[in-house]
């Protein structure tokens, strides 16, 4: 098995599969190579499974490009092309898009998702902020790819427009999670206690979010 070996100041050996499928081993300095290879052998099945998942995700990428389906608020809408005037329309279980090239379609959809995100998230944030009596400063929508939301030290809350791919119960989890950061700007035990007091079933939603994220990859843009 080919791998990249990186020696670091750490105590244990860890395997990291990169986005291109390459295997990176992070090991404490002076770890003998045979020991590392033995470890790799033990983890062989997991490595192959992870690499396979990455390849599949790439192949599936991207439903929008094939112009067949769009994910919005946790539901799939089949795409109908031929909408005029560069607008997006939802109609029952279909979404009507103009017949423009992929990049333009993507731009149009991102603009639409951002607009919807502002409207939708403002409403949810105001609801929970009122219920919990936690005031926030402002809400901003960005295009972050690695995090759903964040909370600044000045108590401004940011969300990625990609949050609009998620079902509403999971969006609510992220909203309440970020709101709780206004009380506790960290992930300490105190933070999780605040979150639990506002959303007693948060662990279940956290788990659902993890599962949903695994399957939504082909629909992400
Ligand atoms: Zn957090």
C-alpha cells in the first residue's frame, strides 16, 4: 500500500485519507517503519472502504451537472429546464430552471439559496433567540464549505448557504448550537449543557446530521 509518512510531535499513529484518496500516516518521531506498516495492515479494510467512498462521491458528483435533481430543505426536487427570464421556480416536487450552462445555473442557484437562507434563518434564529432569551448581534450568510455556522466574539452569527440543503430539524440544531455559543464561546461541558437545556434531543439531531451529510454529497454545490 502506498502512503505518505509524516513524522510529527504526537503520541499515537493516525491514518488520514486525503480528498484525492491518498493515504497519509501521521506518526510520532522515530516510529520504526515496520511498526507503521503493521498498523496500516490492520487498518487495511477501513482504508479501502474510505477510498471507495471517496471515489463514489466523485463519480456521483454532481447531480446538478446532470441536471436531474436539487436538494432543498432536505427534499429532492427534479429539475425541469426551460424556465424563462433567468429565474428559479418551485412547483410541487419539481424545480424549474432556465436552460443555461452548468456554471450559470450554479450561480443562479447559489444566489437563490443565499436569499432563502437569509429569510429562513432569520426567522428561526429570531424564534429561538426569543425563546431562550439570548440576543444576537447580526446574521450573515457565507459560502463556507467546512462548517455550517459560526459565532463571532462580537456575537454575530454566520451560516453557510449550504445549510439550506438540510432538513429543517437539522437546521434548527445548527441555529441553536450557534446561539448557545453566545453564552459559551467554546465546546466546553458548560456549552453542551446550555445547548441541551435549549434542545434536549440535540444528540439525536447531531447524529442525524452526521448521517445526512454522508448521503448529501452528490447534491452539494
Ligand atoms: Zn460549535
